C-alpha cells in the first residue's frame, strides 16, 4: 500500500516524466492495486477461517465443560455409593463380631 501511494504520487506530481515512465508507473500502479485487492480478499478469507475456528473452539470448550460436569456428577454418585457400601461393610463387620462373641459365649 505504501508503494502504491508513492507510485500514485509520483505519477501525479512528476511532470517531467516521459510517456514511457508514465506508462510504466501506470502499469506498476495497476499491478499494485491488483495485489492489494488479492491480499485484501485473502485476508478476509483468513478472517472468516479464524472466526470459524474460534466458533469451533468455543463449541468444543462448551462440550468439554458439559462432559466435565457429567463426569463430576458421576464421580459424586460413585463416591456416595462407595461411602454407603463402606458404612454397610462396617455395620456387617460389627454384626459378625457380635455373632462371634455370642457364639463364643454360648460355647463356654
């Protein structure tokens, strides 16, 4: 863009330029305008791709968050079940000890 600006100014203000020089500058300006247009289009395409990638990242992050919450819920449920089983085991062990004591008392 700087080269384009410089070339346009040179074409406008260089009054002593030959027709060949003026033609060369006009061709150079046309080439630069095409290149700027191509780069602008490419930039817009990249911006669209970036927006889509950001959308995918956001969607992936939201999905990961949802899955993580489900896993945490499952873990809490498993922890509660484990705690209930441990309590049941303690009660059963106490009952077994009590029965053993009763049986020993009966045997004596």
